[in-house]
C-alpha cells in the first residue's frame, strides 16, 4: 500500500520549487524564440498595448505544453543532482530505500503534470492557437506598406497585386514596381510599370496612397458593348509621377475565424476525429469523381473522320483486330493526323490530371496535418514522463546540482528530442513517412534511453565513468600508454639485483623462443583465428614475470635503471591471439565479412606491434643487466 512518507514530501517539495522556477525560465525562452520569428511582423504596425497584451497572452498559453517537458527534465535533474552532491542520496540508499522508491513521489507528480498537459492541449491550447493565428493574420493585414516582400507578388490589398524587385527598408522606397489592378475583371486589368514608388497609409488609416515615378500605364478598354471583337482598344500613358489612392481600412480588426477552419492545431481531439472523417469522405468523393471523368476521357474516341472510321471498323470485323496493321494502311497524312491527335489527347489528359492532383494533394496534406496533431496531443504529454525518467536518473548518476552541468545536459537532451520530433513532423507532413512513424520517432528513440539510464542508476552502474570509456577506446584502437618511473623518497626494501638479472635473462630467452615459433611477422591464419583457435597464454605469463621484475626494480636509487624501466612498453597480451574470449563470438565475427575483415586486420596489426615490443623488451633487458653488472 502506498503511504506518504516524510522522504516523499521532502523530495517533492524540492522538486516543486525547482519546477516552478524552471518552468517560467523555459516558458520565457520559448516565448522569446517564438517572438523572434515574428518580430518583423510586429514592428512598425502601430499596435496598441491591448493587442500586444493579447498576443503575448495567447502566445504564452500556446507554448505551455512545450515548456512542461523541458521544465520537468531540468528540475528533476537538478533535484537529484543536489541530493547526490550533498551525499543525501547516499544516506537515502544507506537507509534501505531504493532509488525507485525515492522516485515514486515525483513519478506521481510527473504523471499528474502529463495528464494536465494533455487536458491543456485538448481544451485550452486549441483556443490559444486559433487566437494567435487570427492575430497574426490581422496584424499582417493592418499595414501592408511594410509587408510587401521582394521578388514575389503581394496580394494583401484587395483587387491589386504588387511586384517589387527591391525594397529599401530604411526609406520605404520600392524599386522595379509592377502593379496589376483587377477592379472589374481579368480582361479589363490595369497594368502599371514604374521605375520606383512608395506606398503609404493616410493619417486616418482609411486609404493607401501609392506614389509611382517614371513609368507607364496600360489598360484594356474592353466592355460588354464591344462584344467579342478581335481588336480590343486599350489606353496607354507614360508618366513621370503618378499618385493612386486606394480604399483601405487600416484600423485593426480581428480576422474571421472561418478562414482558419483547416488549422488542425486549433481543434480538440474530438473535433479532429470528426473533421478527419469529413475530410476523408469529401476528398474520397472528389477522387471518385475525378476517376469517372478520366474513364470518360479514355473512352472518348473521335480520331478519324466518319467515313474513315467506318472503313476502319469494317476492316477490323473482317480480320483480326490489329492496330498496327490498321495504322499502316492509312495514308501518310492520316497517320500524321492520328499521331498528332493522340499526342494532344494524352497531353490534355496529363495536364488535367496534374491540375486535379493539386486538389487531391491539398486534401492529403490537410488530412495528414489533422492526423499529426491527433498523435501530437499524446506524444507531448508522454514526453513529460520520458523526460522525468531521463532527468532524475541522470541527476542521481552525475551528482552535480546547480545550473551548471544539469543545464548543459538538459539542453543536449532537448536538442536531440527537438531534432527528432521536428524531422519526423516535417517528413510525415510532406508524406515521405507514415504519420505514426514520423511522430513516434522521438519517443521511440528516447524511451529506450530513459529505460537504460533508469536501469543504470537503480543498479548504481557507472554510466559516466570517463576513465572506463577512455580505456575502452584505447583498447579498441590500440592506443599507447607509456610508463613513468621516478625515484622514491622512502625505500623499504632494496631490489634483489642478481635475481632480477637472472629473471630478465630468462625472459629474453623465452621471448626469442616465442618469436621463432609463432613468426609474428606473417599474417595470422584465418581458420585458426575464427574457427579453430588454440589457447595461447605464453605472452600473458611472460608479461606477468616482467611486471614482477619491473615492480622490484622500481625501488632502486639508480637513475639510469629507472630511466630504462620507463622504456618498457605495456603489452597487449591477448589482442594478437584471438578477437574474443568466447568461441561462438569468434565464429560470428568470421561469418560477418565486414566485421571480420576489420577484426582480422586489427589482429595482424597487434601481431606486428607485439613483435616490435618484444624486441624493445630484449634490448631494455640487456641494458638493465649490463647496468646491474657494472654496479656490482
């Protein structure tokens, strides 16, 4: 039965205080990141404090679900880092309380936060997303004179499209201006070309004044009275300066929410489920209608005149139906006519299908966005628990509190999560990946990491022992470690020089014998290495004898001998004999060719290195023996 203990209250209190602080820090960072993305749309619009307050309020509400996982990660890491750094975690374990028992109060809190995150996304988040989207569109439409981009047509002004080659941000002057005014229809469009211009709003924000310099004005004069005459009159005017006044309501007004009906982030789970069914039904019916239209297009044949077609039908009935033979019997001009007609029909069909594919692609895109958002409501809530089971065990392992190492680790973990989640989202949105795979990529990678780190922390395993990883890296790539001997200030037992000299002579003789028998210069036998390994512990025994002599001689006061001892290499006693200890692992390495080649070449390299080391040992043995004889 779960009982609340003083330890649970103590840990929960520390976590809660840190969680509140880190949550506001994470919220502020995310809000600044979001604000930086839209800062250019807010500056120079003359927005009131009320509108800005609404923008920041809805922005904060929208970013709450994203700030919760990062706050849990950072606060849990700092909490258990502080406990480990102050040895409180050691005292907790010494009292018989396991790490998972210490976690239980925070597991409950993290679960409640996850449930709250899901409720927030499903009820408060959609409204905040809808409001922020309305505000952004409304802000964009408030002052179009600062919104006109370079190199593309801008249609923010009703009935007018503006193209600008270059824009001076400081003066607001536009260069290379092209204006299309379609007040009546596309046929009666007015085209204005100008070398430069400027767009300004009046003081009462009810009109836009477009001032143009050095340009030309073209306008068609076609009207219903002229009918469909071939020649259409037009008006052309060259000007030095021209001023155009457009009606425009520059006061801030909130955009109608109906234009954002396809915004999946502004919908609850029930609404998303209902809209997905409606969208599937709607676009399936459109797809079926397109399919029937294409079948009718394929069945429509009118490639030949009536007389020729009747003759072709009679010929087909009289003999076996063969399109090639029918085509060959046609005159040359009829063949060319048939080919051109068939080609035009195919091109028309392809163009029609490409145009219709735009509609179906848009439908698939909207449906995928709804499916992504449906899964996202669960994955964001689940990430709160995932980040706790990463942060708390890492804090218990690292045992570093404060805002130093925990912040660095939290940022690294969150960057990995963000990259995986954003990449999966973009690939799923574009249709390259399945939606479930794209949105499940980040949890699928982080959940095994959370399980691994929690297991290691619960078993007091040394995950971040850098000396262990350094030694493993050194053994894997055969990096050297040198000996360093220095004179001892206090020597209890002097070396037994004559016994050490005899032992060194014996080691030299054994090395010669081993080198002669095994011929280390040649490549190892592949069969013996991977499939018929014979135990070889001779180098291990020689190395043990050598280390015993080195340990005894390290007590000497002779500086020359100490210098010679530093010349002894540290032997890799097994790497030249076999890849692994277990026979089945050697067989597997030999079967998998790429890994086997790497292991085989590595083993050959260690054989050559051992040959050089044995020669160095024999030379050093000779120098030390000579030095001992000289001193005696």
